[in-house]
C-alpha cells in the first residue's frame, strides 16, 4: 500500500477524543478507512461519524439553554 | 450600574498557527507561500466584517508579519477611522520570512525566548509598528506574558496599558490533549481581567508598588468547570473551540452551549459589584477554508457569525458594552481597587450534573471551592508569595509558566479514593463511635453574599449519618478582602441525640508543584506552636507527626515556593497537628481536631504568607 494521507476533512480519532486526546487520523485510500496512529481505532467515514455521536454522551446538557446560573 | 463588557480582538496573522501544517500537508514547509498569505488576510477581513455587521468595534492586533503587508496595514487604518477599532500590536504571529531570517529559530512564543531575545523582538516589533503607524500601541499581548516581559514592555513603551496575558488553565491538560507535543504550561492564573504584579504576572498586584502598569486580560473567557476538568481549548468564548469540543448538533448546527457560556459570564456581575466581562479572540487558523477537523468551513464561518450576532443583539438590547482593549483598561482602572477580589459562583452548563464551583481570586490567593465535595477547597495558589518565576530560555523554567499550587485535586488526587496514599484537599472529617465521614462526600449547593469587605459563601446544610446519630451541619466560608485568610465555619444545626459529642477533624493535605508529578519535599518545615512553645520537623519522607493540645497555630513553610501556609482554630478543645508524608505519598497535612456538640459553631482559618 502507498503512504497514507489526509481525508477531505481532518477527522480526529473518536476513541482518543474520549480520553481528551486530539489526534488527527490518517486516511488510507486503498481500504477507504481512517486510522489512528496512536491507538488501535480504524474505521470508514460512516463509522467515524457514528462514533463522534457517541462521544457526545458526556455532554448531558448540550442541547439545553440555561437561563439561571445559581441555585438561590 | 451593571455592566457587561466585551473585548473582540482580531489579528491579521499572515501565517496562521495550524494553517501551515493543515493546509500544507504533504508539501515542504514554506511560510511564504502566496496561497497561505492570501487566505490568511481573507480570514481577517471576514472576521472584521462580521463584527462590524453586528455593530461591534474590535481591537486589531497587528502581528509582526502583517506589518510587512500593505493591505493589512491599510485595512487597520480604514477600520480605525470608520468603526473606531483600536490599532494594537500582538506579540503572537511572529513567524514570517523576515523573522526567521533574523532570529534563526522556529520558536514563536514570546514568553519562551531568552530575556535578551524578548527585548530584541519587542523592540523590533514595536519599532516596526511605529514606523508604519507613527505612534506606539496602547495594547499588546500574547497567550502568556511573563512578568519580566511585561515590565520591559511597560518600561520601554509606557503607552501600553492593556495586554492579553494568559490562557486560563492551559497547563498539563492542554499538553496531554495535544498528545504531549505542546511544551508550554500556564496554569494557575486569573480567569478574568486583573492588574498583574511586577513579580509574577499571574498574581494580581496588592498595591501601587506592585502594579506592573498594565491591565491584563485572559485569552478567552473559559468555562470555569469544564476547563478545570478537561481540555481548555474546547470550552471558551471561541466558537470554533466549541466545535473542536464537538459541542454542537451535527444535524442542525446548533450550539446553545456557546450562548450559555456567554450568559453565565454575564451573570457573574452579581458577585463582582455589577461588573462582568467577556473576551473573544479567534486566530485566523480557526477559520481555515479547508475546514478544521470535522467541521467544514461553512460551519466554522457560521459559528463565528453567530457569536458576533449574539454579542450584537445583546448590545442592541442595552445589555452589553463593546470596548477596545485600551478603553477597557481605563474602565477597569476606574472600577476596581487593588484588593477587590474577582468572584465566580459557577454552575455546570454542559454535562447536566448541576455541579457547582466557587472561584475566588485576589492579590493573595486563587482558590476553588467545590460544592459537590461539601465545600472542600480543591485548588489553591498562594499568590501571597508573589513568587518570582522567570520563564524562557536561560531560566529554570523554560516552558513552565504555571503559578505553583498547594492544592490541586486533578493533579494530586483530591479526596482520596484509591487504596494507599492521600490527595491534596482542604476539608473536614467527622468521627463518632469509630465511624468517620468526610464532608467531601456531602454534595451541596452554595449561596453568595457580601458583608462589608467580606465575601461569604453559605452552603446548604448537609446530613451526616452515623449508625445511631445524625448530624445536620452547615459550612460557611468567608474571604475577607486583603486578609490573605480563608475562614471556614462549621455550624452544628442539629443532632438526633442532643447529648452526643462528635470529633471534627479540620484538615488540609497539601504539597507543591505545577504538574501531576511530585516535586522534592525535602526541607519543608512543619510546626505547631502554642505561646512560646514550638515543635517542628523538617520534611524527610519519614511519616512523622506532631500533635499539640491548644495549639495557637500549625504551619508549613515551603521554601521552594517561598510560601507559608498556616491554620488556626477557635475551638476550645482544639488539638493542632502536622503530618509528614512518605515517598509513596509525598504530601503534608495540617489540621485541628476538636469535640463539638449540638448547636456549637467552630471556625478555622487558613492563612497564606510569603516566606523567604
């Protein structure tokens, strides 16, 4: 296989993102997959996007608009 | 009158950070590439256009590279005339062909150069600015500006009155997020504007003699809970940082979190005599035409416009005042006294936990109280020491500009949950018939009030349940302006058995450092004092302790950071103690135990002083 490059967008590894690591992934055109150079994650674009939705689980109030900031 | 002020800052950075590596992947590095320069200027123009579209004035921080670009200079002049934008000078954005040829280095962070180079670069950049514009700037900045740098700038260019001088909590957490490739650390500073001292730019000046002569502003207004726990670069008033954190709906491209963050900062006026502040400073690299990570350019641009639009709407509603940096410095000098603290009772607005923190900052300390841990102090920076800490090549701290902590729950365990050792925290334990409960496990909420010069945090009462006794306890934490003290009162509101007697152990486990890794504790002195009687030990990792009934004070002197920290108690039955740590757990403990009964109130004070 030839050397890997960057995809059309610069996806980060969703698995590393979950441990607060921003790691750019590389794209292997022959296998149409992104892979992480630090951990063992690899997946196509569809899988990356699905996993990116999963990482948002921690943001329980992401969609909420707050109007009160104290507990008085 | 309540005032919410925003500083919007743009810089024409001809070689945006990140952009060269991202847009140029697979090409040899060439910071003079025409495509890169054109794109950079386009981004700056877009940012300016968005601010003006929504009726906001900006501070244009010219970079060194942009001073060689006629179009960038022309835009700055025009926008100054037309919109009242301030033309200022950034010490960011140094890299360009001219800079590389002269300094023969790829370093670009002004605070990490040698002092000789710092002076030379400042002179070059300020000189070039004067040549172009015919005056010296009133505002400058970088991601961090160390005290020696600020002092030099102020001495050589006295027109400077405002500077961007720190990124809040950009220390080991940011380093880890960048896969340990980011060698610059600047934890431990204020989150909102302050007057830096001449000795250490993190530590606010206590008086005119310590005043560095500038008003410092942070780079961005950061989430005081999310940034403390996680990567600082995801949770600030920087729309593209919010995208970096993936805090948006991928279907609708909505990001209510950005507005919640701005609104919570607005809400802080309640704790700061009617004043609140926001800063937005997005470097052009974040609006890369090729997109940034998962976000296409269209989303990057939308989020920037939405940010400006929201500030613009607030302005239209009379809820926001836009100022240039120099205007803000004048306002701040008029509004604030040296000893007036900055306070923030902060709520989780992202994770849905309802956790609550209280941040306090004055010339003597920065402290964080965690209501989710019963009002424990989980971060403590002893600004009273005004630690001189030169930074950059040729100093002991080439990359580490952080102000050292005595307590830091994320780096040094906090309330301890593992099988051996201790973590840094200031809390209390209650003991009864062989059972022990730490207040760290009593989740509660706090209410802020101000009584004269004292800021008071009154916590909702908590129940401590023993096998056959329930104790209702309330904690009240007071910060008296200018005292360098934190007073913690424990009020026993009710006991299920009014005749019972409970032991309370007020304690502080501490160490010192700027990172997760332990420093040498040798030479720290621990002592207990009663009248003329003093017992002390010098730290040798031997797990020793001293106990003294009726002690006036227990104290630790940490010569490595020129800090003395002490505790005293008003409880009649109080027994003071100090504990040395050991190699596996290199901490020390100061504390008091006392017997308490129903309806009793006892107080303990924690004091910070300079020791040299």
